[in-house]
């Protein structure tokens, strides 16, 4: 169980994430993936996100069929437990769930079988291997579009196989992908090479959305540390992410 202590007002991070308003990537349903593991931690993180200026959360548990075989049926009960706990504590924050789908052969079979969990309307959050792009990627993206979905690629800056082939990002855009950058990528949390690509994608105005991808306390602490970087905060606030539209 995670015990969270309130911070003093001297270390407040109020409105740090107000430029986002809506967080579209996090792992806050307890016990379903590698994110939070109990309701108490989920509540603590949601309250901290609200304090930092988040006004709506669409949390996105992993759906990786050979590792986290989640579905509406497995996600709804723990999600409703969190909702009930939020209501009991008087936390007034819209909290819903979609999913972060891992694109592989099993995902391909899901596309036509039933409605997929979307962020809003037709927007669906997807990811792929960090090591190499699957050869069927174009086929899967085409299939998503054919079934009425708009793919939002999670953390494109973290896919090492595009770092030396930057044109691959432009191709993904041509194939209809929107891009969701991880907030911590721009801080160097995942490494300088990822930070450099994140900065370039932002400079080229290729990023559409931003998300916390919050899993655990180290992520939360690193997000809070952004409050000390005035230059970065100004850059984030002025970029014009589309999260506010959701």
C-alpha cells in the first residue's frame, strides 16, 4: 500500500500542468498493469494531478494480450472502485478510462472484433516496440483508419529505431498518426537522446498531445520537479497542445 503525505504550501506545484487540462496517458487503475497497484495510491496520484492543474483524466491501462490481457470486462470493476472512492472523498474530477494498445499480431485481430476503447470519439492511443517498427505497421494503421479510428501514437520520441531515421516520423504522419509526447521526455528523464528527439519533434510542430504516462512515485516526483524550470514551463505553456480540446 502506498502512503502519501501532503506537501507543505512552500513546495506547492499548483497549476503546474494547467496548460494540459486533460491528461490522456496514465496508468491509474489499480492492479491491472505495471501502473499503480492499490486504490490508495490511485487516489493520491489523482489528487496530486488535480492540484497541479489537471481538470480531467482519461487513464489508459495497457492492453498487451500476452502480458496484460485487459478488456472492458477486466477494467470496469477496479475503475468503478476508484470512482466510488473519489466520490467518497469529495474529489470532483472527471475520471474515465480508455487504453494504451500495443500493436502486434494479436492487436490486429482485435480491430474488427469489437469496439476499441478510445480517448474520445475515434481517437485511440497505440504504442509499438521500442526496439524496432513492426513490418505490418502500415497495414495495422490502415486497418484502424478503415474501421473509423484515428491513431494517436504514444511517446513517439521513445522509439529508438526512428532516432537515426527521422523521416520515419514524417512517414507516420503521412499514414495518419497523431503524436502524443510524454511530459518527462522533454526533461531528460528517459535519457538525453530521447530528450533531443522530443525537442526536435516539438520544434517541428509534430507533437499533437502530451501526457504524463504516470505509473509510479518516481514519475510523480520528476513531474513535480518541472516546477523549478521556468524556461521549460514557458515552452510547454506556449506550445499549444490539443489536450484542452478533449
